[in-house]
């Protein structure tokens, strides 16, 4: 899950970035409206957290442009305490939810979970072999038993499960895992794969390496095609 955070207050932004990354989201942050507008035009996000009071271009304008382009990315707006009018305009312009500053991080995380769940618009549980991945709860189970995975391992598994049985390139994995300013090397991807393979030994699936191309999640006993 990839989140774009548009917030110019560095203290609020740092806290949000840290909390969301800890919860396993890849987060990109911009501190002005122009960069936010460019980012949503050039890349796909699963959620936009948008401060309405942004320099260079107001949040409401970004939201209007987004919806005018029929971009359906869920948008959570952040508004000032006394900004009732602003909040109403935000919702009218197509925001999905709002939070009033200051807010508690657990509340933000709950809203983010709800919005990213809604955003996918389909069942968020994926089953493959004995493995079950729940995208909204961010948990993986093997034969009903929870698998203990780090946030990064979970993010890798998510990509593999979303494309189960099909090729996933290293670039796709790097793209899914990294936010701007947060480097994820292809070596790191190999380390996550190694750990995932160990943790998923009894899952009835295996992560096949397709040399030079990437990875493929297969059911044990099935050989991958030439992809
Ligand atoms: Ca602001």
C-alpha cells in the first residue's frame, strides 16, 4: 500500500511518516501543493492524505483537479480545528474522510485502514495454497496460524499474493516498498525473500526465483511456466 502525504508542517509530517511506515505503508511525502499535484499525476497511490492549507497550491485545488481527472484514489483531508467551512468544501470536492488537527495517531491509522480497505473495492483476503493474506488487517496466516512477519516482509508478501502465480519483477517490489528518500536495494529484496521462504515453509507455496526477471509465488509442486 502506497500513501502520499501532502503536509507542510514538518513536525506533523514526520510523526505521520514514522507511524505509517511502522504500520507497513510505503509513504511519500511532499510539503507543497504543486509537488502534490505532480506526484498524483505521475504515480499511482492507494491513498492521499491531504492537508488543505498547503503552500503553492491549496489542497482543495489538488482535490478538484484529481476528481476532474476521474482519479478515484481515496483522499483523507487534514483540516484546522476551526475549519468547518473548509472541511465541508473538502468533502464537497470529493474527499472521502477528514481529520481535524490535532489528532491522535491511532485515530489516523484507523481512518487510513478504513479508506485503503474501501479503496480496493473487492475482497481483501487472498488465499493461495495454505496461505491466507488479509490486506486490510495486514496479517498472514498459514493453515489458520498467524505468521510473524515484519512490516517489510508483509509488504513483499502482499505484492506476491496480489500477483500469485504470476511474475513479479524486482523493480515492482522495490517500487512497492520504497517511499521517496527511503532506499530499498535489490539486495535487500533478496534478504526479505530469504526470510519469507523460511517463514512460509509449511504454507504449501514457494517463492520461485525466475532468473534475471524476478519472482513468482507458486503452489508447492507446481512448476512455473516460462512467464
Ligand atoms: Ca498546512
